[in-house]
C-alpha cells in the first residue's frame, strides 16, 4: 500500500483496499498511507482513505500526524479537508510542535492563517 501511494493512482489504491489491504498499516517509522497521501497533497486519495476508515489522528514514531505533514508541505487543501474531518488541530509531535507551529516555522502563510482561524472558531 505504501509503495502504491507513491504512484498517486487512486484506482490502484481502491483496488488494494477492495482486496483487503490494511489502510492503517504502519511502516517501520509508524507512517500510514494517510500520512503519505497528506504529505503528497493528493486530496482525492486523502478523501478516499478517510472515507474507508483511515485513522485520521494516527501518529508516527515522532508523533507526527497527517495534519502535521500537510502543514509542513504547505498543502492547504489537505489541511482544510482534514480539519473538516475533525482531526486534532492541537496534536503535538514529540518536540511539542502542533501543525500550526510547523506552518509558522516553514513560513506557510495561508496554512498558518487557516489553522489560526480554526483554533479561534473552537
């Protein structure tokens, strides 16, 4: 499943899920398919994985969630989608950083603005 995600082909992902692939499988670093899809910015695959029951707040060995990765890679559309899926916006990685911290540290202004609005709307 992890290799298939590198191809960014939704049909391959759908086929694998239909054949029983574990959408929450973690690699040796704790990275799930949703982590990879969020980092790559493929909203179609992120949405599909979420609809199929992917753990949206899964943390890898460093405490990083898919939302952290979307913020780190400046994937505003993915950040917006995941926030609408009610993920933890305040999840901290092993260094105590939230997705907002990550966006600020990387100077991703639009992601930062969006995450600030989400926090204020609580």
